[in-house]
């Protein structure tokens, strides 16, 4: 799913000297292709729900698909969050000070949005 | 969004004598175009998240989008459920007996899946 | 858990001629003792979490208990909602008109609060 | 709410040389009284719901209280988690190695339980 052009770009970013920052921000990089594949599948599921409504399928069957979709999205969010804690938050904690506090506050706010959504 | 062929098909279904059943099953029909538009927008949002991962955007910003997406899907589900209660469940309750019990059990199970997803 | 005095009161209410209304409003009545027992257990669980904080137990262990508690409460809510649909909403649907619309709107709003809480 | 005996015990634990560990585990300590007060209020709310069922209040009103209760518990959980990240996870990240990985995995699992409960 990543074209050669894209991999080149991502190499360039690393070469630009922001390696530490990049590693922090892009903890999901190693799994990038897996995330992209999961999101493609979710996009297909949304299209499936669209088709079900268009073909006037039974409401409860549509709701079952929407619940599955919500769970799939939540799982993507939980994986992203785990990667973010593992990389970005751990790095910030090591650097300490305001950066550390800020990253934790930001992560807590994201967790609250997830729990409440 | 509905092609002439599709409207014909749905007329045929009604002509097949299942009118009562259809009315129950397809409570969302009057709003069908709005549901289809909402789902198109959600599909676009999923593609937006896919792009953000592909472009290696900041994790927390991606999580914000995923939370918005989950809320949008939940709102679609709540609308579908409301339409289902208004039409299908009300009709079944009027018919009474096993059909009524079955529709309520089915709706409760769908609600539980939504609450727990 | 129900004292004789309480059962007498509830008989009086029924005798006051509001039987239809009562049956609709109090669909959970048959299971009342089970609901009261579940809520007593939940109250005990909250006290357990209070004790864990007071004894400065490990944060993650407290969070595990809070998640279990949230699930237990959601299950009580889902049971109450199922009973409400089975009795109150079904009765209102049979009566039809504004009462039916109102009960459905009310149930949908309660479901939305549950899904979003 | 903490008896003299209890404070002594907690001092002893600190004296046993586990100070670093304790600081990590008990990030919520500074706010302990506030957590205890919030949990007391939640316990009172559960008792209120119990009373409502016992007095056979209207189902939808009980559901409203249960939703408020679930939100209050989620907020306690989110505060505990924030404190846990701020103290325990940050400390572990600084220590690095297996301890850091373990604490992150544990926090991610707790977040997943919260999101899915």
C-alpha cells in the first residue's frame, strides 16, 4: 500500500535530523501497513452499511454491522494509543519537565474522548 | 442516489403483498437519503484517517478523528434504532403475541450491543 | 428485602385503580427483588473501591474494579430498559397516538444517554 | 477519613525502602480525600437508585440516574488513570527496560477495559 515514492519521503524525513521527534510522534510507523489495511477494511465495512441502507435491509441487521464497525474503530484507536504511550509518552517522560507533563495531559484527554465517545 | 431500477424493485417488493412487513422493516425509508448522505460522509472521514496514517500525522490528532468517527457512527445507530422502535416495534406491539415479544427481545439485544461496543 | 409494610403499600397502589398505568410504569416489578439485590451488590462494590483507595491499593487494580462496576451498572440499565420496552412501551404502542410517540421518544433519549455515558 | 493507625502503616511502608515504588503506585495519594469523597457520593447515588426501585419510581427516571452514575464512575476512572500515567508510568519510563514496557502494557489493558466497559 506504500508506494516507493512514499517510502522515499519517509526516509527523507528521518534524514532531516528529526529522528527523535519522529520516533516519538510516529510510534505506529512499524505497523503502518497494518493500520492502513485495517482502515481500508473499515472503509469497506462503511460502504457495506451504505449498501444495506440503500437496499433497505432489515434495521437490526444494519445495527449489528454498525456495532461491529464501532468496535473495529475502537480497536484501531486502542492500538494507536498503545503505540503512542510506548513511544511518544515514554520518550517525553525520559526528557522530563514540561514536555512530559504536556504529553501526559494530551494522552489523558485523548483517552477521555475515547471513553466518552 | 436511488436509481430508477432500485425504486422499481422496492415497488415490486411492496406489490408482493408484504406491505405491513415492509413498513415495519423499513422505518428509516423516509430518511433514506439522509442516512445515505451521513454514511457517505463517514466513509470520507475513514478515508481521511487512512490518509493521516499514510502521511504519518501526529497520533493524538488521528485519535481525535477516530473519536469523532465513532460518535458519528453511534449517532447513525441511535437514529436507526429510534426509527426501528417508532415503526417496526410499534407495529409488532399492536399485532401482539409472539411477534411483539420477539421484536422487543431483538431490539434489546441490539441496544446491548450498542451500549457495549 | 421487602418488608410486609412495603408489600402492603404496593398492593394499595394497585388497588387505587391505576392498574394499567402501574403495569406500564412498573414493568420491573416482577423482578423487583432481583434488581434490589443487584443494586445492593453494586453498593458493596462501590464500598470496596472506596476501601481500596483508602488502603492505597495499586491504581490498576482499582481501575479493574471500577470497570467491573461500570459493566454491572450498564447491565442493570439494559435490564430495566428491556422491561420498560416489554411493558410500558408495548402498552403505549397499543394505546397509540401521542402517548405512543411520547414513550418512544423518551425511550430513545434514555438509550442515547446510556450509549453516550 | 484516615485514622492515625492507617497513616502510621503507610509511613512504615515508606520506611521499608520502597519509596520509589510507592510513589509510583500511589500517584492518587495527594488527592486521596477527594477520591474518597467522590466515591462516598457515588455510594449515595447507588443507594438512591436502590430506593427508587424499591419505591417503584418511573423506569426512565431510574435509567437517567444510572446513566449519571456510570458517568461519575467513568470520571473517577479517568482521574485515576491520569494520576497513574503522571506518576507510575512516568517513573517506570525513566527507569526504562522491562519495567517500562510492563507498565505501558498494563495501562493499555486498563484503558481497553474502560473503553469497552
